[in-house]
């Protein structure tokens, strides 16, 4: 196995063009597990940890550009106000050691249906920035996941950043696991409310993370945007039903399909309440 260590993004892209079989590695929290258990044996590893621009983030015109190599710990510490939903999801990832190493870019590359950041990226309408020697392009998060642990990357492309809007309303993320920490999600849910936008997405309850379009459209038409008031239980209950109906879960060692479906309806009702409270607070501040 070859271990390739570029020091610039241009060098990394050139190597990836020549060696499309090379597997990118940054935090290594997914790749090294697969190697250790002999589930994967690539011809080459492409180490991205020395490429400084991948470990940077910036804000411009209400959009955060988050480098693919920024670890979860920095998302929590530095972007909790700008990207609260993503920071919530990052807090649920693994142990402190994993959060110090793992990255949103790596989570995207692995494309696991249970990846913690995916529902937030979908709900916020994030775009994934990818690059190759042929140039850069942007992929909407909802177009990025193409199957179980499969994504829309071309063989010569690398994920360089994710672009997300700065929060201007209410954002929430919640997941259920077999314990409170260091656990893969049995199911997860994210919701984003801002003026003119409802984003909601599920994780670990379908072959890919997915938005729940019918539930989003229902809320967009039913929420009292102009005069924000506490929500009726009937509205929250219907939203939970629509979210649950969008799932196509399976039975596995972490939970049954029936449990996942029920849990998603509960998560949807709870997070809607919290996100709406956040939206109402933002409206009062603007007023």
C-alpha cells in the first residue's frame, strides 16, 4: 500500500487524477476502522492532513465555507452561533478523541446512512464543493448521497469544502442511540426554520439520508410566520406523522424498523417545538 502525502491542494488533485484508486484520509475515523478490520485494502492512501486550506473556514455574504478538514471540535467551539444545527450534530459524534480528529468532509466521503452531520446538511440546503484537475463544482447535499455508502464524487475528485447558510432562525438536531454517547444513531433528525424556508431531514432510517419534502411543504404552509405563536399539538402531531412516513427503515442490531419509525415521529415533534421557539426568538430580536 502506497502512502501519499501532498502539501498543497493542487498536488493532491494531481495525485488523485493519476491515482483515482487512492483513498483520501484526514481524521481517519472511518478509513482506519475499515483497514484495521480488513474490510478494505486500497492500493494507496492519500493523506490530506498537511493541506492547510482544507482546515480553514470563512464567512462571506451570509454563507459559511467550511473546509473539509475542519474537525468537529472546531465546529463546536468556533461555529456554534453561526451553524448551531451542525454544532449540535458534531457534539453527538463519538468520543472527544474522535471529535478532535473527525471531519464533516470525512463524514460526507463515507456517506453512511447513519452519519450524524448528513441530516443537518440536507436541512440547511448545504452545497458540497468538490475539485479535480478539471476544475471545481458544487453538488447540492440532496444530490450528493446516491446509495448506501455511495456518493456523487467522480473518481478523480476530492471534497474540499461545504457551504452552509448562517443561521437566521431556529435549527435543531437530535438522534436516538442505544446510549447517550459514542454510539451510532438508531435514527436522527434535523430541522431548520427561517423565513421562507423549512428544511427537515432524516438519518439512519433509509438507504441514504433524505429530506422529507411532504413534511417540509406542510410546515411551510401551516406555520404562523407573520404572528409567531406557540404551535398547536395537532400541527406537531401531523408533522411527526409525515416525517415518519418518509422513512424506509430496516431491522438491524441497533433497532427495529417499527421503533425507528415511531422514534422519528417523536424527534420531529420535539425538535419542531425547539426550532420554532428559536425562530420566534429571532423574530423578536429583529423587531
